């Protein structure tokens, strides 16, 4: 399958629809901020510096996987890996890894210094935690009760620059 970079308003709306579908995330209890993000971030990435979305389509042209990143607010070479969603019928086929490779290549080409990402500590998020670790991320912090009461945010970090 081919990775597409978001470049059109039409595809931004398709990504929004995918994010908001029941097929994208196992945990459908989205926070108000997540809903706002899903509705607005794809279109914003069309105009913001170093803010990107990538997606994969199936044979029918339906979006089956999406990820995004953006440079930190200080524009200092740190990148935030935002969301990764793979359609529940297409999981365990390597699409998440393929999208991460596109994201990491972009961050490196933009002379990124690191990638910071996060997830929830609930059991349904263990597969993404495993993926982070398998791709060189280190758990660097926990924010208790971040999403909702009893749901912590786990922060992960991957340096991109190596000491020469």
C-alpha cells in the first residue's frame, strides 16, 4: 500500500471522517479537545509550517490508516507525533509502522532533533506503547488523571540526532 501525504482539502475532510468513525479508535470516549483536533487539525496541516498528515487507502480508495506530526510551538526542531489510527479490520498488517517510517523520515529531513509522543495508560493502549518502544521511544513521564479521572497520559521520547 502507498503512503499519501495530505495535500487537498477533500482529503483533509476524509481524514476527519475517518478519525471520527467507529472503525478508527478502540476507545471512542474522545475528550472535547480530541474531537476538536479531529475536526480541525487535518485542514490546519494544509497551511501550517512543518505540520503534516499521512494516510493509506485500501483498494477501494477508502482511508484505512492515518498519522500526523507537527513541529513544537517553539519551532526548534522538536516534533510532536500526534495521532495514529488504523482501521480495526486492517490492523496487524504493518500499516502503523509504514506510516511511522514516513513521519520519521519527514522529521529527519526537517532536521528534527527529537520526536515526542503520548498515549493513554489504559489496557487498550498497550499495543501502541509496545510500538513506541519497538521504534526507539523511551517512556519519559506520566501525567496522572490527564484525559479523565483514572486515565493517565504517558509521554514517550525519541532522539533523532546522534552524537558524532
